[in-house]
C-alpha cells in the first residue's frame, strides 16, 4: 500500500503554490514566497481565498491531535465554492484540496469522490494523473482493495508516462 499522506501533502503544497499569481518566467521559490506574503484583496486576486485555504491546509497538517482536526475542519469551512466564474485550474484546485482535506480527516469515500471530480475537471491536463492517483489511494484507504486494483490497472494504461508510475506499481 502506498503512503498516501506523502503524495497528498506534495499535491496540497503544489495546489497552494499554483494559486499564486506569478509572472511568466518567475517560477522560482523566492518569487512564490514574495507573492504569498503580499496581501491581496478579492477584487485584485480572485484566487486569494483558495491560496489562503491551501496555505492553511499545510499549516493544519503540522498540528497534532484535536487541534489538527479542528484546524482541518476550519480549512474545509473556508474552502471557496468550486463553481462560479473560476477558471478550470482554480476549479480543479478547489476540488483536489477538498479531496486532500477529506483524506486527512479520514473520510476516504468522500476523498475518493472529491479527487474523482477533480480528475473530471482536469480532463487531459497535467493534473489529471495526480487527481486520479489521489482518488485511487483514497479507495485503498477506504478498504476497497478490489476497486482500487481495477482502478490502478486503468490508471496505468491511461497515464503510462506519469512520473507517479513507479509509485503506482507498488500499490
């Protein structure tokens, strides 16, 4: 069984960073950190709530016990709605972050559904393998080993070039 927490933590960190407005050619860590530290208003940055939720998610994961669970629930309550006038990347990020939150809270069936919806939004984008990977990991964590085995087989055929392939083959 794969250690889903590690992959999902990486995905959540990428989601938080993906919501940062970075000028083309400025994708280094220092530029992202400066952008994250710059306060934004909803009018000037429609993804500010999503970015904040991603960063709060990462902070909540560092806590222990009841404080961790409480902080994760607060992040879930603050998560922006996935629809509306958001672009496809923002809709994907909201759904994937919802999946990561539900996974961290132990609601694996809901996590699989949320990651599945993220995969639908991702379509053929580079995010699709990650979303479906998360959905299958959540299926495994829920105890649906037979369903996960079938899903891994489909995943491997659909994404044979994914850098996640070696990890998926361990499942």
